[in-house]
C-alpha cells in the first residue's frame, strides 16, 4: 500500500481535472485518510493544479501511487469497492457508503487491503471497471439531482470511514471534557433553593409541596449543570432572597 | 418556512462567496433539500455568482429567504442546530451529524420547524450565535485537518438528512429489482451438478461425499444468483460434461 496506516486506498480513475484531485486529497485529510492512487489522470502526473488545490493536503499527493490502468491500481487489494451514482443492473452487492466503510473496516482489521474506486468526473466508471469490484457503493442521492462531483464523493466515503472508526460519539466526549458539577453540588443547590423557597411560601398549597419539591430536584438533575452554572444559580437565589427580605 | 415540504431549513450566516452559496444549493438538491435561508451575505442578495454556480439547483436560490440577522432567520424555528468544527466549551448538547438529523426528522415528523445554521467560510459562527441554538452539530473531522468548506458541511448534513429519511437500504432495493432465480431453480441447479459430478467421480473419497455436496449446495444458495446466472451455470456444466464424454 501507499503508506503505513491501515486505511483504504482511494483510487481515482482517469480524473479529468487536477483541481478535483487536489480537492479529493483535502477531503481525505479531513477524515484521516492518506492513501491515494491515480489511474491515468488526463493532465498527467504529478499535477501542479492538483498540488495548488490540495494546499495543506499536499503530502497525500506526494505519497500517491500512479498507475496506467485499474487492474494495476487494484492489484494488491483483497476487497475492491466501486462507487457509482446509478448501479447499472450489474448483479453485485450494492452497499450504502455506511455499510461499505463498515465492511472495509472489518476487512482491514483482519489484515486485508481495501481499495475504493472513483470514476472520472462526468462519465463515471465503465462497466468493465465496475465488473472488477467486489461490491458497488451507491450514495443515496435524489435521483432527480444525482450529480455529485468527484471530491464530494470522496468526501462522503472518507466521512463514513471515519464515522466507522471513531470510538466515542462527540456528545459523550464533550460532556466528559466539560467541568460538570458533582451530584453533591446539585444536591446542595436543591437544598438551598428548597429552604429559601420554603421560607418564601413558594411551596403552596401544603398538599402539593412534596410534589413541587421533587419536580424542582428532578429539573436540576436533568439540566447537566456545570460548576459555573451551579455558582450562578446560587448567586441568583442569593440576590432574589435579599430583594425579598428588603 | 420557505416552501411546502417538511424538511429542515439550511441557514447560511454571512456567507462570503456567492460560489459557495451556489455549491451549497447543489449539495442540498443532491439530497432532496430545498429550503435555504441566507443571512447578510457579503456580496448582497440575490447573488449572480451563486446562481451561476447553482446551475440546476437555481430554484433553491429563488425560493431562499433573505434575512438581516440570525434571530430573524431562525424566528419561526422550534429547534435550531448550529454547525461548528470545534465546540467552544459551551455547555450544549454536541451531536454527530447522524444524530442531529435523526433528531431533526423526529421534530419535523411531530410538526416542528428545524433550522440548521452554518457560519461564514473562515470565521465560523460567533459565540452569541451558537448560544441561540438548541444543540451543536460537530462533524467528526481529523483535528489536525479540520477545515471543511461551507458547501461540504452543507453536503454532509444534507446527506445525513437523506440517510435518516430513506426507507429501504439500496442493497435490498437493488436485489428486489434484479431478476433473481427462485429457490426451486437453485435446487434444480444443485441436483444437476450433483448428478453430473457424481457420475464424473468428483465426490471422493466416499466418506467426504456428503459434506462436499452440502458445501456445493450452500455455495449456490449464498451467491444470490439471477436467472441468467443459473442458465449460464447450466450451460457451463453441459459443455464440461460433453468434453468429458468425448
């Protein structure tokens, strides 16, 4: 393969425009992919236009393999996926990008090499190229407006690769990093509000008081308060109590 | 909202380049979205550059709402999602695009209006704009190469919207459309191969024969053969048997 990291190779077949190769390189870098292969690019190789567009992703181009035809480019791959907007009646598994990249991950984890093949900008892959793939990947575009450009198609596959690879969903990660209040702080906050509001006659009528207190505690617990939030809520109460007492 | 179909509004805040607005419109159309809102675009509104880039997606621009600020643009929304590459320590739910669009779908199915907010190309959304959102959407880019362009970000959200909305996965749909062989045809194919290979002395030694036959049947069953495949396999066998007999 083109590098050391076990990731799929993104194989661009007869790309027409250097700019699109560069944009594809950027899309790959966005989602942690570094292995590109180019097959017979129309403007030759290396491509200065690709390099200009890639900017920060230039090392993807520098490391890219250059091949004369698709069989050579996929020669060392154990599992080949062909991307196409419209599967053309060929009887091969047709996978969503999500499923395809989950499968790629399984293959790669087992030590196999995976190639994802993209056709030229307008024409797409030819039938005898699709025939060489193990499976077809079809992006679920609106059939009335199916024209995805090359870099966008690479972007979606790279996104799905990363999605299949990233362990912790960001909602959990973000919560893990925030300076969240501990339960004891929430408890004391509830105590303080309860005492103050009790004194203010808020929990009325008496037969509703228990339920009202429980609801208040439940709300504080549900809000995922940070330490700063708790301090602010203490401060707000302190000021309200002062006004009430004046 | 900007149209009749219940889909989220894609809200572009202070977009700098008309080309990016046009590319965003195309990305929306790719995945069946038609509702765009633009907030204070730098080059004014309507934008001829946006229209030139949008080409086939021009009707998204024609129908787009134009607003002076974000509060006006999200005014009628019940649920607002702010996209940002790096959540900035704000304590809000941080959702993956997948989760965000699944939530959007739930909200919309319940009759609510959803807005997805995108910041300007380089600067991104300001903190007081993010503060107005119910939740943050964070695309899981590689932190070392996090620069997604505006249209790519719109593309990924639109893709996830459609993914959350499309019912039948394409692998099932493709299989449903192909002229698949019926089980009885597979059974007869197996019978024919078994008889012919039996006569040819293939199932040897005798104590392995049953297992070999079972494996062959299992393979035929697993291949998802079409009628045409079955005919071809019959034809291949017929020819092999003739050669063997000559």
